[in-house]
C-alpha cells in the first residue's frame, strides 16, 4: 500500500462524495426554502467551491503518487513519464478523463448560474468522477458488475453524508432567521434518504467484501486488507447506531426545541464518523486484496 496515495485519497474521496450528495439533495430533495430556484444557497455554493478547489489540487498529486508507487520511482521522476503512462496504461487513460471531469467540475462550481443548473451539473460530474474512480479500483478485477456495485456503494455513502450536511447547513440558516418550521419537515425527508442510503450500503458493502475475501473468514485477521476492513467496520458501526438513534428517537419529536439542538449535535457527530469511515475506505482502496 502507498501511504501517500491513501492519505491523498481520503480528502479527494470525501470531497467527491460530499459534492455528489449535497448536489443531489439540493436538486431533488431540498425544500423550496433552501433553494429559491434561481440562485443556490450561498452556503452550498461556498462549500461546493471549496471542495472543488480540494479536488483540483489533490487530483494531480494523487496521480503522481500512484504512478510513483506503481513504477517504484520518486515523484520528481514521474512528470517526464506522463505521456507514456497515459499512452500505454489503462489507469493513465482513465486519469486523463478524470482530469477533464475535474476541470468541468471547477468551471460549473465557479461560474454563476441558475441553482438547478449548478446542482445538476455538479451532481453529474461528481458521479462521473466516482465512476472513473471505481473503474481503477480493486473492483475492476472482478468484472463490470462488481464495479457497478462498488460505484453504487460510494454514491449511497455520498447521499448519506450529503443529506446530513444539507440538514446542518439548513439548520444554521433557520437559527439565524428563526424559522424552524421548514427544517422540521426537511428532517423527516433527510431521515428517509439516509435510511435508504444505508439500506443500499448494507447490501453493496458485504457483496464487495465477499468479492475480495470469499468464504475464508480467516482472511479478516490474516490479511492487511481484512484487518483494514475490520477497522472500517469498527467505525461504521457506531455511525449506523447513531443514525438509527436519530431516525427513531429524535426525528419523531424534532418539533421540540430541546430535541432540535440535540439532533443537530448528533448529526454533527454522525458526519464526523462518516468522514472517518471514508478515511479507512481510502486506506482500503490502497490495500491489495488477498489472493
């Protein structure tokens, strides 16, 4: 495993999934009070632009780190070999497509446009980035269906994170304007979206793990991939438990001011746990599966 690749993959993965999830929520699920149909919320725009900058900066660094790791050369030795890497390797050609998508993402994030255009554009481009990432993941060794499942798993994680982040953004605006009625309605919608996202992940995650490890459960402890997977699950489990607590305990009584404050704190913790899970996902993506 390349430590540099894993470290760089984490913020890139979080940024891509966060843009996809928040853009999907703003486009299809956010109430009219969050998006007036003409201009995206300033909070969403600021976040999308910041995340786009992260992706623009880290993408070439990750490409160089991955090329360096594969060729066992230093970072400074990679640039002269880039034309050869692009011309002769599958991953190199996909990375060129990724760089094109990254450029389009930055343009859409920074060019002022109607809210629905911006949300739809960012959702589509970030989905392309997620797909291209899936096509150079370990899933490619198992065929197109495994790639599709891996891609869907990541998109579900993005929608989960995006829905929670959208709720936090909306709650801050509601506090400033003293208007919580719309947020109370939005909370139920977020809860439903997160529930479906988790359901998809509970199916796609075990399938992906089975593709890597098969029925040999000893590989969970005897391989670096298995141990990393267990660490990821150790953080994902509290996130699932907290999500269930929010959904079944706090959301039904969110009309109470005390519960609202508790829910916001709980959702913030859930977001932190999800970002930590994505960190271990980045490590897992850079850990060779056992053979």
